[in-house]
């Protein structure tokens, strides 16, 4: 036996030429979620629109019809528009001088006016001013006057619409009513009532302010009079005489200079400072004269003697160059010089004595004056200190008088300002444009309603289509197979448009179905490094997805290319192929050790043989779980170049994973628009768990219509309307 086809210890086929090495999953495979991945991209949206176009069109028609009906049933409404101008108050942000002031407009003021315009108080005032409670079209006829007024107020407030200005100070508002004249009347009435209400609020606030100020002024005036009387009585009792408020101290008491004692102390203290300065100057002059000595004084006679001495000394110096010092003339000159020095000394002593006497007299006089002033200052200081003690109470009373006077002056000034304004002034709101009756209703707007209905219908139709598509969640295209299942799409088979025989379509190379299967066969040749897999199992999620037709078409295509192919019908519950003799088949081989070729039947296609199912067994899963099935596959590879196995569907049965465990290479068939993503993902997970290698997926019956089928309807032995697709040549026993 060929070593490459020998069984391994676990009963599985080893790697054969054209097969992937065994493993739990194919290279590049990934775990699949039990729920498909729904990705709504532009291509998917176009597909949904194309598939559900009639639903979307019906929704759009329904939206347009609804818009027409709503337009016909809607009461025409008229809108009257008015414009108001708001003049916010100006605020001085710098100085009071006009050249250094700026005005600041408050945006909050405009927002406040918009809120007041929408208030129920303005609506109620408008209803009262226009007597809308008596208008049956607005307030009706039932109920009391208060009830009708309340209904009229609600009607005014409900029909009013105010637009907040994005910039500027213009406020636009409108009123909506079935009657155009009534709409204009109420809109203008709202403007008038709003302005009057503002003026009334200002008047009421000014009147309250005046009354409050009058009460405060009267009270403050009495407090001021009582405090002044208390101050006067205390000053009279204590003998405190003030000379004016300019010299008062910081505490308000009179001791700092506005009393007689304080003024005297200030004046005498200034004189004392001057006397001290004179005494200091006289003392300095006297002491300087005494320190200089008797020769320091210079008189006229002293100056003449000094001039004579200088003349004699000059003569002595002149003659010393020619005469000896002991010469009589030189001795005479020295004697004259000595005599002149004595005379100069006597004259200086007499002059110094006179100056010193004069300076001493001046010094004694200045000192006496200073002592007298100092004594007076000390006397007045005691009086001032005594006054300070008595002025504490005076200062307290004086501060109370000043406080009451300041309050009185401030209140009186504010009262005069309010009195001059008259309590009302000008309104910050003015009417720019009054409302005029509308010439045509603004609602209902038929073109706009039609566009809205069309848009809503389109949105609703798209939403319903997307929702139904997501709820159905089936595999429809190659992209769905790749994105939702993570499986490469080997081929796509179109739905047959005719009711002819499927085998006849395969015989016609020009048919769409034959071309599609030819492309799939060509794609399978590139799935491995050595070409198409030698052993390949074909299965699907649920029955009737086209797996049996696909395995037949693929076998016929490979056989037509000269490949010796064996087709094994391993669906032991509901086989798709039958031979003329039910005594042969896979069931018999699984229960005995007979040779494979004794159960293989030729077909009408060259190079294509069939191993039918044979008799339906009661325990298909038990038979397929034995090692005998792998030995049958091994023996088939000895006689055939390719073995294709038609397997039962995966969901609900254990047969397909058992067959996939032996065959390893699996081609997964998915019916377009019918196979649900969740079921397909679970089926692929079951196959991968068995160790199978998923070659790829085959999308069958690709069209815009999709069926709905449950794999639970698959029962033992039911052929239903399935007809024989292969007319087998009768099997002859070789002699």
C-alpha cells in the first residue's frame, strides 16, 4: 500500500498530495462569532435600496398621501408680525465728566424684555384691553367672565411667538390666528399693553420709592434735631466754646484747635519757638565771643596801630640787610615795634570787654523771654488737657449730629431726583412696525408638507428596509461571506431562470450555471500548492441550499477535464443520488470489509463514478464515526484522482462534522438570501471544531429574491419532490 495513503494512529488520513497538513483550523482562519457582523456601508445601503425598492417607494407614496391629507384637514392660519425697539439704559463706566464717560448696553436687559413680552401678565392685560373675553371666537361663550378671560389670556399667550434678536435691539414677534384681522389686532394690542405695563411698573416703583423716602426723611429729620439739641446743651453746660468746624480733630471733638484754649496754646507755642530760637542765637554769639579772647575785637584805633607796626616792621626788614642787629638804629626800630604791640594789645582788650558785655545782655534778655513763654504754655497745656477730658462726650454728640445730617442730605437729594422725574419718565420700548393683516395663510404650506412627507416616507422606508434586512440577516453577496463569516468565496452560482433539467444545463458549456461552476472548479485548483484537493467534502448549513447540485457540477467539471473523479453520496439520511441496485452503496461498505470497486457505479459522464448511499441505515452517525469510513476514502484514493463527498447539512446533525474530520477539506455551500448568518457561523464553528480545513465558500442561487427555510424540517428518508439528477448506467457484475 502506498505509504502516503496509510492511516495514522488516530484513524485520520495523513497529508496527501494536494492536501493541507492536518490541524484544528486552516491557516488564516479566525474565530467566528455566533452572531454575524452587520456592517452598514454604502455598498450595503445600495443593495438594500435595490432589494427593498418597492417598500421604500410605498413608504414615500404613503408619506406624500399623508401630507396631502394633513394639508386638506389643517385649518388655515394667518400670522401678523410686529417689531419693537429696545433702548437699554446707559451706564457710566468711567467718570461723570462727559468727555471721560462711556455707555454700556446690557444684553440681559434685552433678554428680560423678551421674557416680559412672553409673560402671562402681558397676555392678560392684552385680553383685558381688547375685551377678548367678549369675543366668542377667542374665549367662547360658556363659563363666567373670569373663565372666559382666562381662556382669552391662554389664547393670546399660546398664539404669541417672540424671536430673541441675535444682534441689535430689535425684537420681532408674531401672533397666529385663523382670522387675519384678529391676528393683527392682537399683535398690536400686545405691543401697546407691553409698553403700558412697563410704564405702570415704573410709576408704581417710583411711587413706592417716594413714599419710602418721605418716611425716612421725616425720621432722619427728627433724629438730626434731637442730636443738635443734645450737643448744644452739653457745650453750654461744660463751657465748651468752639470757633468753627475747620479746626476740629479727626474724632469730632473741639480740643484740636477750634476752642479758645487751643487757639491760645497754638499761638503762644509758636511764640515760644521763636523765643527759643533767639535765645539759642544770643547764647551762641556770647559763647563765641568769650572763647575768642580779648584780641579778637577790632576797632579803628587798633587798625591804625597795626598799620604803623607794619610800616616799622617793613623799615626794619629793609635796613637789616645793611645794618647789624646791635646797631642803635636797629635797636630803636625794635623798641618801636614792641611799643606798638603793647598799644595794640591794650586797645583789643578794651574792645573785647565791651562786645562781651553787649552779647551777655542780649543772651540774658532772650532767656528771660523764653522762660516766661514756657510758663504760659505749661499753664495753657493743663487747660487743654482738661478740655480734652470734657470733650469726649462732646465728640460723640458731634459725630451723631454729622451722621444724621449726612443721611438727611442724601435722602433729601434722592427725593428731589425722583420728584423731578415725576415717577414715570420715558419708556425704553418703542414700536417700529405695527402688525398688518396677512394676505395669505402661512400654514398649511402644501409644497413644504409634500417635501416633508416625501422625506419622512423616504426615511421611514429606508429605516424599515434596513431594519428588516438586519432582522433577516442572511448571506447574500461575496462581501457578506467574507465580512460576516470570514470565509473566502470560491465561486458564485446564479439562480436558474429556466425549469429545465439541471444535468442538461451542465452539459451546455454556454449556460450561466455551467460557466459559474467552471469558474469555481478553476478557483479550486489554486486553493493548495498542488492544485485542487484530492479529497473534498461539500456541505451546507441547512438542506436544499444546492450542495448536492454543486458537488455534481464540480465532479462533472473535473471529469470533463480528464480527472478520474469518484462522487460519494455520504448523506445516509436523505441521499440525493441513487443507483439502479440498492444492494450496493456506502452503507454496505461501512458494515463489511468488501472492496470499494464492487459498490461503485459508472455515470453518463465520462471519468465520473458514483458511490451511492445504498440502504438507509438506522444509525448513520454511528457508522460514520468508525474508522471504516476513513479506510474507504483511503481505498478510493488508490483508484481515483479525486474524491468528492456529498455530506448532509451541518445544523442539527452530527454526520457532517464526522465526515469533515476524515476528509479534512470542506467546501461550504451558502444559499444567497436564505442562509442566516448566525446559523452559518455556528455551522462553520462546528466544522472547525472537528479539525476540518475550510477551503472556502460557494454562494448558490444568487439573485434578488430569497427564500426562508428551517433546517429542523429535515427528516429521515424524505425525498419530497427531489428527482433523480443522474441517470445511472445499469451496473453489471463482472464475470
